[in-house]
C-alpha cells in the first residue's frame, strides 16, 4: 500500500493545499474565538445580577402630548396586559392597583415640621415587592397603614431638599418612627376615615407609594367612587433580563421602563450584532477555504488520472485508490482542528488575563460547545470532500 | 472457469475486414481454464481489444461475453476489482509500469494487494528472466525488453484462472522469450490456469494447446 501513497501523493500542489489549510484555519479561529467570547461575555452579563433573582421590571407607557391634553390614555388596557403576559420573556405580569378615592396625608407630631399633601397609593401583590417587613400588614382593627416609598424619595429629601432648606436630614430608622395622619375621603360630605400611616420600608424596585394590596382593595371598596382606570404601571418579572427581545418589544410598543435595568439586554443586542458579523465573515472564509480544498484535491486527482487508470488496471478499485487522498485530507483536517483549537485556547487565555484587569471574570478555558462545533464542522467538510474524492476516482475507474 | 464469446466483436472491428478470422467470424468462441491459446494476427486485427473486453476495460462491443455463463456486462466495479485480484491477470502490451518506481516496487505494488508471492519467489523469477540486477533501478530507465520482463513477473504475482498476455515477448530475443514463456506456462500449470497469448505471426516456436487466427 505504501507504493500507492508515494505514487498518488506526488501530484499534489503544495501551494494550493497550504493556502486551503491556512484559509480554513483562519476561518476556524475567527469562528471559534468569536463564539467563545460571545459565550464568555454573555456569562459576564448575566453574572452581574444575582442568577437566582429574576429581574422585576416596572413598565409604563411613554407620556406624549396626547395624554397631557387628555386625548389618549396612559393606562394599559387588558388586551395590552394580556399581550405582555404572552411574551416569552415575561414570566409573571401584575398590574398596579391605584386608589379610586382622594387621599391626603399630614404630619401629626411635634418633633417634625408640619406637612400636608394630597397623596396617591398603588398596590401590587406582595411577592413583587423587594421590601420584606413584619409591619407590612394591614389590620383594619389597628388601622395603621404600612407604606413603602421609593428609596429615591428619601434620597431626594436627605440630599437635595433638606440641605437646601436648612432642614434636618432624617435616617431611615427615624422615618419609620414618624406617624402620619392619612385621610381617605369617600363620596359625599362627612364620608371619610382617618388612619395612621407609617413608612415601613424603602424600595429600590418600585417607583411609587405602595400600600398592601388587601388594604387598597378594602379601601377602594369602602371609599372608592372614581371611575376605574386602567393601570398606569405594570410590573414584569423576567428570569432573563439580558434577553434582547425585551428591549425590542418595549420599543416597538412605545412602552418605557427604567432603562438601566435593561442595560444588559441592550449590550446583548450589540454583542449579538458584532458576533453575527464575525460569524458571517468567518463562514465566508471557511466556505472559500473549503472550495479551495475541494478544488485542490480534485486537481490532484485529475493530475493523477493516468496513474489512477493504470492502478485500476492492476486491480486496485476506486476505494483503494481514494484512500491516499482521504488520508491526506484527514491529516489536514486533524491539523486544522488541532491548530484552531490551540490558537483559540491561547487567545481565550490572553483575553481572560486582559479581562481580569477590568475585573471581569472570564473563563480561561474553552467552552465545551467550541470543541463540539470544531469537530462537527470538520466532520461536515471532510464528509463532503470524501464524497467528492470517491466520485471523481470512481469516474476514472472501470 | 470458462470464457465464452457469443458473436462478440468490438465496435471498431465492425469497420475492418475480418474475413477468415476464427474469432470474429464465429458464432461462439470458448476458452477453457487449464488450456493455453495463442491468438495470432497482424496488427489491427483486434488482439488487444479482445483481451481488454475480457478484462473489463473495454465495453464497446457487440454480442456477449460470459464468464462461467454469467454475462460480464452485468459485473459491478466490485466484481471487476475482485476478478482482477483473484481470477484474471493481464500482461499489458503497453506494460503500464510506473516509471518513477523501481522494477521491484512495480512488482510489489501488485503483490502488496494480492499478497500472493513470497519475496524469494519474486527474486527467483527475476533471476530466471535475467533481470535480478535491474530490480532496484527505476522502471523508466530500463530497456523495453527488460520492462516487459518486469511486467511479466508482476502479472504472475496474483492468483488467476486466466492469464492474458498481450504481445509480451515483442522486444525480447528468442532465448529470453523462451525463458519467459516457460515461466508463464509453469505458473499457469501450478495454478491450473488458462493462457490467452496474443502475438504477431512469428511465434511458431511457442507451444500451445490451440492457435486461433484473428
């Protein structure tokens, strides 16, 4: 058999095979490292938040001039809520319930300056609220309304309002001790109730004044006389806030949210775009290199046509004659796989050292899928080439 | 094994004058294993075509050819490949040697797929034919007569039921031709094989069971 190899390998074009080899190698390195980096960065993006903690995204409609003039509504219709719930990224959706009666609050303490304000309340089921407090309970007998306000409100007061007005700054613990008078007014003269309000927590998630849902339902029942309006905000729970389709969906529908929370979603879009571009370029390179491979081997076979016919006359069949070509192909393909994995691994290692400097935790080793892809692609290219080799040697044999 | 022609004639021979041919004019021609046949004719009477049809490298013919009563036109590539390794051996008129390989490598190229002859037997045959000292030279620099002897030894490096020899002594002197013919007949009788040897009209000195004029 070794004579067969020395006869048929003589007719190869070293330059063609070298270029085909280098081309495939370059394409592979580009493709594999592109996907490796994508997987790494994706991991980093999702690691920036607690993996077990799904993201709570509060969505509202963008306010336009139509709403200002009262021509269109800023609330979510039941159909819109239904549509959001049906999106694949939405694991849970809950609308905010608003008060349907006037609310006002004022301070009733000598230690604090007088304060009076019209208020509003909103409520959602407890599981969507990020503040856990034993006081977060509505007891009609006790009549104390637990309230959660956004952390931002307190910051606004402590770091903006109070210093400029010469007022004292108030720590969280003290705020919780302040009792407010809360007046809920029903329809008609004298139909009102006075309650005590107490701030029991500060939310980083929800930008509203929250009361327990059972309280608001009870109060709406008791005092409510406003026409029921569609909820202005809804809360969306998504296990994967990096999912770029969230941003796309919101943009498309004209909904708004605190964009910061969806930063990783946006970065994901950009990342996906860059990686798709890389994959397209890599695929073109691999495609061209594959063609060069195919043509080089075919050229080699047609250069050896006379020898192949002769070998066939001596009793070699086309399968035996194809073997040296297939072995050559195999050597080159194993070379491409090996080298491209080595180069990609080196690049990955370099990248992870660089990323450490930016305090990003990127794996220094290749993802399993990278090996799978390299082997799969090589198998595909090899198989096509083997078929082409067998077909063309068969054509020369009788 | 038998080879039978039924009104078989290669297409190019249709345009030739075949009057008096004992093959092309016959309804049926039978070649039997164990017998030696010498097919004589001047150039252009279809000697090579006849052997090529039997060997399956020519398929342009009229009529039919049967091997053990099976029509060879139905044979697959696998069957042809096996036939050429186990049942049919061919000494080509054009020799079909690889010039870049040595005489020995040319012979081993065949023997390595059949594994038929032991290396000392190959050396023995080379000695018989007087080419043992050329065995390590490239085939391309040997004389045509020497190359013919290499091709003969190569053809004997496989089992066969029929040996097809196409003017294989054309460039050898009488002495060498006799030695080579002797070797061929020996191998044929060891294997119990038939011989189809084509030749111009100058081989009266070769004995055969049957002579046919093409």
